[in-house]
C-alpha cells in the first residue's frame, strides 16, 4: 500500500509528517481548503484536492483511490463545544466515507496530555472529544494506528510559547515532558504505515529528553540563534480570569493547566523499538529553527 490521503496536512504538525511520508516513498494526497496556499507549504510531490470536512462529497472525492488515511485534526482555540469540530463531525464523515471506499488503514494523531482528563477534578470538553475520537476510530471496523505524542518542539517557535521575541510561561510546570520534534514523529508515522505490526496498535510518542515546561523554554531560548529571546511569566489565575470573557484565553488556560500538572511517564520503549528512536534534541531543534 503506497497511497495515503492526509487530512490536516498544512497544520503545524501535519507538515512534518507529510514531508516524511513523501521522503519514505508514499504517494501523498492532501485535502485542503486552499490549494494555492497549500502549494507554498507542502512538498511539490503532494497531490492537492480542494475540499472541506463539512462537505461529505469533498471527503468522498478526496478518498478516491486512497489506500490509507492519516489524520492531523484539532480543536481550534477560538471554537466552542457546540461548533463544528473536525475531530467529531469531521471525523465521523471521514470514517463513513473511508469505510465505503475500502480504506485499509487509518492513523490518527491524538495526545498524551488528554489522559489528564478527570484527574485532580480536571474535566474539559476538548479532552472528552479526543477520547471519543479514539473510540470512534477503534470501533469503525477499519484497521487503525493511534499515536499519543508528548509535547512537540514546534510549539516553541511555531506555537503559543513564542510571542515576538518573548517566550511566554503561565503557572508552574510541575512534571517533565518528553518533547519530540515533528520530523522524528513523522518518521515514526511513516514507519507505522510500512509495517503490518502497527495495525490496531496504540503508540506513545516521546522524545529523547525530559524537561519541565520552564526548563524547556530556557533550553530553547539559550540555543535559539536568530535573535535574543526573553522569558516572561504570567499567573495562570490571571489567564483563567481572562478566559471567562475570551474563548481563546480559556483554551490556553485549560491546556496549560493540564500540561503543568500531568505526571507524564516515559512509555515509548515499544514505539522506539518498532518505529525508530528519535534523534533530535531540543537544543539542536532550537539552533536549526
């Protein structure tokens, strides 16, 4: 099987996976809302199909001749629970269309931190949605591979940590996280599509080193070569209060609360053995950003 359709290809974590799938020799198609924009962001080898997850006909057309599916779906920070969600309504459409199209494998990028749900009185509809997404995939009847990544290094320069020349922290990070580079994860995802052993499997995805959020921001700042970065900290309570009036702030407060308190354990021995060991350190990633 060589033909893969990717949903969410132009996202921060979709792009490195697409790059690695192409490098591994797969025929990659991406369903995107704007082919013109995507052409500037994705490898030239990727076939682009215009479409929207809200439109079942678009999804069915994108799945034509696809043998495998990779999902990089997410909840946008500014959306609410009752809004259209790619990981709920969009996923339902994909699974129904994929089953009808005879897709042989579906892979989904979830997260480790969503396992913090219902611990220490923490409950968030976004994490509940992610749990339900995994259940939908596992009961779809399509062979699956589910990835549960730790924090991605891309968050430091392409995500919410960096605001201009400042690295922003909120609250206190209590536990180390095994940050991984998107390229290392992409190689593991590509390998999973190449081996039958990855069928109907769950893989924790973690990098080489463990840092608290505070430690990781310092490592990134110390090694970032483009400009001098300063570290700024805000009380998490202040962000939570702002979140009462702003949906995006509320999302940020919730995810930071979970990240700061989730006691992540290293559990990627099997992933490394079967899909390959990561090679990129956080310092190396920062120097090359």
